[in-house]
C-alpha cells in the first residue's frame, strides 16, 4: 500500500471533528514530501533536531506538531515555527515556551500532557500538577502561550479494556476543564490515539490522533 492509499483509508471514515497528525519520525524527507504531495499538512515529530532539519528541508506551509518529550533547553530551536506542542509536562517547560514565544513575538499553542499509562517510562502531569498550571494566577503571567487542550498516551498493552479505561479517564478530565475560560486556555483539543488504538480513542472522545506506522509502515 502506498502512503496515499494508507492515508485515504484512515481519513475516509474519520469524523469531521477529528484531526489526523501524520507522525513522520524516523522517515526520510522524500517520504514526507510524498505525504505533502497528497495535500496533507499536519506533520508530527518527537525529536527537536529531526523536526528542525525536516522543517528546513520542506515547504513552509506544513504545520509541525512536537509530540515527544521536550527539554527546556531545546525549546528555542522550535519556537519560531512549531504549530502545536503536545507534550508540555511541567510548569517550568511552559514558562520557557512562554519566554521563547515572547522572544519570537508569537503565541505558542500547547497541550498539557497527562500521565495515563501505568508505565514508569511515560511522561506527563498528574491531576494536581494540571490544576496547578490551569490556574488563573499562573496562566495570566504567560501571555505567549495558549493552552488548547490535553494529550495522553495509553499503556502499551494488548488489553483493550485497559486502554479504553485510560482514554475514558482522560476524556473525563478533559471535560472537567471544558468550562475553563481563561484568556490563554481554551480546552478544545484532546490528542489521544496512535496506529494501534486510534479507533478506540475516537470512540472515547479524541479530537486529534497521532498516527505513524499505519501510514508509513513499521519504523526501522
Ligand atoms: C511515535 C508516536 C506516535 C505514533 O505511533 P504509531 O504507533 O507509529 O502510530 C504517536 N504519539 C507519540 C507521542 C509518538 O511518539
């Protein structure tokens, strides 16, 4: 199957409320250009350096999503062009994104990553940390970021019921913040679901899926 066929197969049944981010990590720019030529513009990368190199090599109307763990000292490299950072997992990181947004005279859209999986290796905030960030007194000092929603990754397991429960937990949390009406926080985007579980994620309220291998095949 070609990239175009795979993309079509995923997009055709997708509800209009759901955005597909094509996860292009590890793939060469030729493959990304092939995706671009189908008309797709939402690209996701998990590493800063790789994203910067691809940004420089490819057309400038691509919307770049940073989906992987972001170190504070690397924010400056993506701040000029990133279109959504999915992986904000601390107030300290958000403060640095704000600082870089100010420097580049832009407001950087962000999602707060929530810790869902019962695995030690996954990043994200717990509910208390989330509440600490989504507080008026904290956020109004950060005029160069805009919180657009939440992101989460389910456990890497074959247990569908566990995955469903994790997505449901995140959706419930997302809904509990829906009323949040701060100038720079509007809960509109719920980023959850990858190749193996995006259908389950959509059934549980996802509005943005991050899909790599179902488009490009397995990574080397
Ligand atoms: C790699 C990655 C994906 C996509 O994974 P696939 O299984 O290839 O669809 C989604 N989200 C994050 C955060 C990733 O790192």
